[in-house]
C-alpha cells in the first residue's frame, strides 16, 4: 500500500514537473500567417507564464494591431486554447513540439488553419539596415512642451555648432504613433531626423498625445487637436536661441500633411511644408478609392468590390450628413445591408469604429479648404504604388488647391515604385510593409534634403 502511494506521488510529481516544463516551453512569441482573400495576415501571440497562470498579447502587424490583450490562455496537453472574446477570436492548437503548434484560428464564424512557429525573428526583429546607430555626430536632447493640460514629449536634434538653425517639425500619420513613427519595426522619423540633422537642420519629432511619453487622450482626439499640438511645437521652437524662427517648417506623413496645412492657418509664420503621401481630397473619397484599389489588387471579385463601394459610400454619406444618433443609425444600416453575413458583434465593431470622433471628422474633412490658403513653399510627394493615398487622386487635388492659393513656390513629385511608407515595393499592399528591409527610399531622402536646402538658403 505504501509502495503504491509512493508510486502515485512520483507520477503526480512527474506530471506537475512536465506541466511546468511545457508551460515554460510555451512562453515566447509564436508567429503564423493566415491566408485570407486579400493576401496574408500575420498573427503573433506573445505568451507569458507567471504564478501558475498564462497571460499574453496579440499582434496583427498588417492592421497596426500591437499588444492586444488576450483574455484567456489555457493548456490541456496537447491542446493550447487562446481566446479574445471581445474580438470574437479563438485559436485552438495542437502543440507538436517546442517550436510548432498546428491549429485553427476562428473569428466571426470563419475557421482558418494557422500554423504557429516560435519566432526568434520576433524577439530580435528583422534587420533594418537604414536605422541610425549611435554615436551620432550631432546633439540629441529630450524635450517637452505644453498644449493646455497636455504635455508633449519629444526629441530635438541639431548640429553641434552653437548657432541658429533652420528647423523641421515631423508630424505623424493616422493612429497613435511615437516620435519615431514606428511601424512594423521601421522607424522612418528616426531616419528622417538623422538625415536632416546631418544636413544642417534642427529636427523636432514627438510622441502623439496619449502615446508613449506624451500625456492626454488620443482616442477621442481629432485632426484639429493634432494641429493644435503642432502649433504649440512651432511656438516652442520659435522661442529657442538655437533655432531660426523665420525658418521653421513642417513635414507631415499621410494625415500629418493635412495637420500641417491646418497648422499653417493657425501659424502663418510657418516657413515651408513638406507633404509625404498627404490626402488632397475629402476623407470619404479617399477612403472609398483606398478600399477599391486594395480590394482589386487583392483579387477580390468585381461584384464584391462594387457592392462594398455602394455599402460604405452610403455609410460615409450618413456621417457627412451628421445623422443622429450616428452609432445607432450605422448599426441599423449595416445590419440591414450585411444581413446574416456577419455577427452582431462585428456589426457593433463596424458601427463603433465609423462613429469614432476622429473618423467622422476625417470623413467630413476637405483638405483643399486648407491647402487653398497655404502661401509658403510646398513639396508634395507621393509613391506611384501607394494604395492608401493614391497619387493620381491626391497629387492633382493638392496642386489645384495650391494654385487657387496663388502659391508660386510648390513642387509636385510622384516617386516611381514606392508605397505609402515610401519603400521600394512590389504591389504596394500593406501586407508587404513589414517584409521590406528598406525604411525609406534614398530617392525620397535626397529629394527632401535638396528641396529644404534650396528653400532655406534664400
């Protein structure tokens, strides 16, 4: 009897030991790719194990999703279950060994195979050959400035010689971004700041409000709030003894270009503006063409493309008309239009996203209203393979608006073969962004540097 008890105890201890070992083996980043109609979608689960319980986060890089909290993670040999009920996501996988999990990703009634591999690449990150490395031949200082109760935190770089320098304020695009505008491991604003500072300019880049080290709230802020922040950045620089207040310019990427034009209306002392893939048309028109081009490049059937253009076109019109209560109206509309194709949870998420203050303001906003007032020198750049801000739609609109402003000092450039992030690419689709080693095309960097030098030497 005693021997049996000891054997049972040993078996129990072995089971607990093996469970602990397996739990630790599951810790780390697990990466896989979903095959969807529009291409491949990377999913990364970051799994932790503390105090005998699992926790973790999920990343979906192509959709800008990072650090999404996982509600529950359970392991019952050999099956791992990961659940995010708020997104309707469930993953069930068979743990084959320490480096492979074969399973199924479920969301909104769809079930797709997803093979996960433990990824050293996620830990180390793909190499980014252009990323600047210390030591730097210039001064880099962490700074803060205020916009009311919001504290904006950033980095100011300038050459070492003590004198007044022309300056550039970098303005991020849509979504909460840090000062480096980091996306999928790339840090384009770090590279831009480095290149411009080496060329003799001071550069200020800062975290968006409510992001990284900046305070305030991002979620309910609009393009106009971001313009207020940039205006305060301008005033902050103009008071510094190492900055030439007559030569402070703005460089905005994507939505940041609109922010720059709105800032100019608030601060007409702005010396110059550089627009990198800036929208030039109304938000509604921009978003519809963006969806159409991405769908077509992703081989979505023409009938589905046409249907979605009609459905979302009417939804955007509801936003433009300011129908109230907007969330309820959108929810009712999509429930009728999509019928049984999607779950109530999905319809809720769509209506919630489209009734967000930032999105509704963006859909209604017409950038031409502000570009028509810009008198300072302007450089407008767009990649020929940009599928998010299509060059053929937006560059002519910006040019037309600047002509109406009577602006004689602008340059419009379409850069061949570059995507929305100004990387050399194949298709321009967002699912390529993280797979490309290049952070910014050298042709883009040269164009910007030459243009700024010319427009600040006069």
